């Protein structure tokens, strides 16, 4: 995991994901809500909220239902936390790596929010 994850984020991999505020989740949504046509060449996952949902174990029907929402990323994260209340920032970072969204990992505002 360490190759693409900034050191500032690596220090917080064991922090519960639920500790991130809603504003941070909306920040993530700004990056992940826009649909991308590309797929990860390594994992063959979509590189937007749909790939994240798939990485978290949501099926196609769930994704289709979430697609009708205004903020699908926030809804995916909320549903994921309900299913996995012990999820950590490290689990989330691993999902971002799987969909190869290195740009989100390097987002300075995200790094600052996680580091609080």
C-alpha cells in the first residue's frame, strides 16, 4: 500500500473511518461522484464511486439504485460504514488504490482532513 499513499495518510491507517467528518466525505464526493469512463488497467474496476461501491462489495442492483442519488459517494460511504462499523482509513485507502485513484490520495485537502 505504501508506494502510492502519502506518508501523512499512512500515519492514520488505523484511525476509524467514522471519525472523518461529513465535509471530508463531500470532498471525496467532489472527486468520485463524476462518472469516469475509464477502468483501472490492473483491477478492471471503474475509477469513480461505482468502482468504490464494487470494491466495498455492493452488487449491480445497489449501484443502479445509488446512481439515482444526488451524492452517490457519500451514500456509498454511509452504507459501507453501516455494514462495517469497524472500517478504518486504511481500508478506505486500500479501496482507492484498487480503483487506482492516486489523484484522490494526493489531494492536499484530504490529507489535511485525515491528519486532524
